[in-house]
C-alpha cells in the first residue's frame, strides 16, 4: 500500500513538473497560431539573416570551447593540485558576474582590437560566457576517466591527438555532446552581449524577437519564439548526429585498416 502510494505521488509530481515545462510552450503556440503573423515574419529578410547569424556565432563559440576548453577540462578533471578550487571559482565568474558588467569590460579591449561589430568578436564573447558550462560539464566526465588508459597509450607510442580521439572521446562522447549542447543553448539565448559587441549590426534571433515582446506585440514575438526553439533543437540534433557519425565513421575506418 505504501509502495503504491509512493508511485502515485511520484507520478503526480512528474506530471506536475512536465506541466510546468509545457505550459509556456502551449501559450507560445497559441499566441503564434496566426498565418498573417507567420507570413510577416517569413517574408522579412532579416529573419533568414538572423537564423544564419545566430547559427554562425554558436559554431564559433563551440569551436573556441572545444579548442581551449577541452584541455582545461581534462587537466582540472584528472588532476588534484594546489589552487584547484580557486581556478574552478574563476572559471565560474562569468556566471556570477552579470553579463552586462563582463561585456562592458571586454568592450574596451575589443575596440582596440577592431573586434566590435564582427562575428568573431561576438563569437569570442559567447565562448567566454559559455566556458563555465562546457568546462564544468566536461571536467566532470574527465574526473571519472581512468588515467591508466592514457598512460598505456602513451607507452605504446600514441600522441595526444590519438589519445583524445581513440580513447577519451569514445568514453566521454555523451558528456562531450552534452557540453556542446549547453554551449549552443546558451549562445542562442544571448541578447545583451550580442547587442553590445555586435553594435546592433549583427542581428540574431533574440535581437529580432525582443523588441516585439517588450513592445507588446506578443503574437509576432511568439512566432519568433517558435522559430528560435525549432532552430535551436534542429541545430543541437544536427551537431549531435554529426559528432556521432564522425566518431563511428572514424572507428570503422580504423577497424578496416587494422583488418
């Protein structure tokens, strides 16, 4: 009887949580369910441009995170050293300090480097904002990795590149994909830092969407919200499948080569 009561209680709790997550989406869909609004958004040339810009910036942020964040996550996750907690706290600073403050500090240097109003500049700032998510997620995976695998591979003559792709990545693939997904989600959602560093010249989906929502035109804002959600999901699934296909294709080639 007690077990049955717990099951019912857990199902009700699960239903309540799912309802909380779904209700906003239902509201957005109902608000955006108007063909005239969709026609207005889709014929707007800025919409396609915003989708391309948002995706490109996310790709830049993902690339920078992989190149710079992966070695840091590996070192933090696999080693205990003096000052580790301080470094982990510093990495989390972009989450603690308001994005506006961080961006205003970065803007001065970007002006000197001519990175204002450039995709690279916006991509770099997005990578800085997403570093904590990527490094924290990936370092958690690396902390469970047995370092003996890398030692054995090194003894057998494998280089760092081979160790990562043939040993670490197969084991950490789900964690790696999760870390990249966090980068994409957070990058897609950035409005203020994109507006500041992009100087209003680089238009993304949030920049197009926000004026309609803040101005009271919720129906157009809802349409952009639906596009934002769909593009975000498609982009994450595409990246996930691309990584998996790349890994499994490489694995098959290596197996065929060995045979």
